[in-house]
């Protein structure tokens, strides 16, 4: 654009002349509708830039803008990758502290992906890509396999939430108790595509619960066999227990 007679460029022209420049060519660096900057060239001669030089500068500005946009995209990709790595690490640490694993079964590719903690719950070394090379049924206790399979079948057929407690026999032969929960993911056409969920190791919780029940059973057995009268009232003086 010829800016010699454009009043918007008069202050710039006067400032350029102050430094001995009589011609200024400035090309915006565009990334779509976003202006990244400007490629500016000054000359001490008047009318220093002809059409050929202007077109060359326009092409150069396009190349520079493309390079800047590419660098910006690379930097943003790296930032997102770093954020994803940090989030993944935080999730893995949280799952480890809670003994909570997660899994994703692709119904279309017949592939199962497990979190690091799920591998550890099964007594296995975590795999870098998370892809399982075996079936979780290889570890489900033989007496619980039928019940787990029925629950999975109902979820796949009817879309009901998957929630089941079952025992596993780990790779080292030890037995653990797990609570698994999951649901079906569908595509836009309503077709089931993935089966995702979590698995929680509740072995210690189950042991504590059974121990509490046993202690309560022993207490009641003792109370019911002695000749003393034992009672319990609440804060409203209502009897809630009497032997």
C-alpha cells in the first residue's frame, strides 16, 4: 500500500525521516486472522520499493509468519504434553495411595488397557503402554468367575451399571478381594464401543469388617449366656438393646 498520502501513516513517516529514512515497507505477519507482528524494512531513498520488491517482501513475510506459527504450535504441543505427563503422574500416585486401578476395554479391537496400579493389584509389573496381554479372568477366583461374567453380560446387554465384588488369585498366589465398577461408552449411533471402569482393592477393609462382625458375634454370645441383665439406651432414654 502506498502510505505517502495516508494521514494515518504521517506520524510514522515523520519519525522515519527523523532517522534519515524516506521509505518504509511494513508487511503484517498473519496466522489466519491473528496478527503475529510485522516485517518492516526502511530505506533512505524515497520510493525505494517497487512492486517486485514489495511482492518479494510479502512472500517473505508469509514464510516468516508460517515459521512463527509453527514454532508457536510446537511450543503449545510441548506445553500440553508436559501438562499431560504431570496429570498422568499425579493420577498414578493417587491411584497407588488409594489402591485404586482403572481399566478400559475396547469392544471393537478386543484390547484391554490397564493403569499401572491395576497391574500392581494383579501382582504384575506395569506395562509402559498399558496394553494387557492376558485376560483379567486369568486371575479371578474360580468360584467367582461365573458371577463376574454374569454381571459383565448384563452390563453389555442392558447397559446396567457394573458393580461386583470378587476375589482374585495374584500372580504370586496370594488372594485379594476387589470391588469393580464400570459402565459402557457408546458412539454417536448408540453402539457400545468401550467398557471402562475402576477396581479397588478392599482386602484389608473386608478383613477389618469380618473381624468386627466376629467380635460382635462373640460379644452377643457372651451377653446372652450370663445371668446379668445388660441394656443400652440412647440419648432420648429409649432402650435400644436388652439382653
